[in-house]
C-alpha cells in the first residue's frame, strides 16, 4: 500500500516537473466555442499627422480578431502622464487588467503572484524577437513580458558640419562612432573658422551618457546597469573635451543645455538621440520652409542618425516597451487568451513605425519599413541586432559633476 502511494506521488511530481519545464506550453488551447473577454490597458500617445492612436490600436485588434474572433478585447487608454497613478492602482489591487502595455511605467515589479512568471514564455514564442529585445527579455527577472517597441539612443549628426570637417558620414554610419572618432571630429571642427563644438546634449547627464564607456562585464551581461566605472571615465572624457575647447565652458554647470547650440549649427552631434527626434527636426525645417517659423540665424540643416561604435561586449542604451499579462484568478484558457493578445500586439510593425519607434519582432521589419517615413532604416535596424542593452537616459545611474572630484 505504502509503495503504491509513494509511486503515485513520484509520478505526480514527475508530471508536474515535466509540465513546468521552461519552454513548455502550460496553457490549454483557445476553445473556439467559448467566448472570451480580455481587458487591455494602454497609454494614449500622439501620432504624426494628427492620426488617432486609439484608431490604430483598434485596427491592430481587428487583425487579432481575424485569428481569434471569439476573444473580445476591452481597451482602456490612459493619458501618458498617468503612468504612476496606473502603477499605484495595480499595486493596491484597486483594479487590474488582463494585459498592460508598459508605456511610461518604468517599474513593473508587481510581483509573481500578480504577473505571469517567465516559464509562460515558451521557447517557440521567443523566436523572431530581435537580439536587442531578447536582451531585455533576459533581464525580465521573475515575470514574463512580451517586447513591443524599442527606443534606442544614438547620435543625431549635423551632416553639413561633418562634410565641412571632412568626415565621411558613410563610414560613421557603417562602423559607428567611438571615443577616438569623437576626439578626431572635435579636432577637425576646432580648425574651422566658427569652431563648432563636437557634442551637445539636454543636460550634463546626457553628456555623460554620450561619452561613457559601454563595455559590460560578462558577469552583469543579464543586467541593464552601466559598467561600474563608467561615470568616472565619462566625467574625465568630458573634462578632456572641455579642456580642448570641444565643449562649451558651461557644459558642467547645473543649468547646461546644448539643444539651442545644436539647432544653431554650433555643435556637430546631439545625444542621446531617439528616432522621434528626426521627425522633430524635419518638422522644424518644414515650418521654416513654409514661412510658419522664423528661424532667425538658425537655418535648417540635414541630419542623420549615427549609432555608437559597438562590439559584443558593449551595451546600447535603449528603452523597450513591453506587454505583461496578469493572472486575475482566471481559468487557464482565459489567461491563454490574454497571452495571445499580448503576443499579437508585440509583433506589430505598422504601429511602431507610426510612433517613430522600432519593432521588437524581426519578421515585422518589412511592414515597419513600408510605414517608416524618417529614413536611417539601415542604421536603426542594425542596432536592433545588437545583443546587449543598458539603461537609457535619463535613468542611467551615471553620477553628475561630483564624480570629477574623484578623478586622479
């Protein structure tokens, strides 16, 4: 009798272990005769040309319903500036959706009892996501999420200044911009009559981000933290640029902002630059050309995105917007319906292009290219193939000017 009980318990334990193996599908299939309801929370955001994000999202859901006509999706859009309130409501269990698109929410640590654990991401469901998105997946910790949009941080270059300085744009686009390249560019710019600066940013932390070393230690490859000594090295590099006259004298002051210098043609690079910045620059140029904006002496100029020089040990600062699924004490097939929606939305190419973001799902890149309007496709898709990510500005954790006091 005892032997029979022990054998039964062993078989049960073996079955549970087999069912919970990473990569196994642990939820049943969607039942075609059953009606499902999935609550989706997302954040409204502007689209180019005054298009409606809600309408574009509903179009994506209509495409989802062609595959799953028996899953009704209830969409609730929040204003972008209410991310903190939404996160607080979830933490207090005041209200919880089935699927949440992270939007402005930076900390998704709602707990494993609330979010699905990583074992719900099967090996098959991971296929197709670009390496940069997979890097974010590996840092997901104790919960499962589906990468949706990627927002890398690069350099925006004034191509007129590069040409005048004798710098080949095609070379930088192909190989990226490293620290030695920045020094060389600064030297060439300093020989021009106007002596434009090599770099501009939004504040001092932005400058640190633009010049910080990106080599990630092997032990921390699954972490988004910057290298331990990155801040000290970055501050020393900024001091070197400033001492050579490649940065303005006020670059280390609390009120520093170099955006005006860049648009005045007084700096060759603006960083960190996200893809949407191209549209902002082009929109400014268009308003000037149509007589809707007086540029003064700040005439428009052509720009291009340049990636930092990367190798397998480098981390790229980027933000990955994700979708997460909540348990909500629902039946297994009902949770599966929410998972299917999250997976579908994470694979859209058209909507990411209209948001000036990059797709996280590789097979959707062709659709993204058809809808993308801002050029620089080769550079942007190339950085998606990079396999390591670090925290983006303004959440780098790099310290400010106090680091200078510790430089020997």
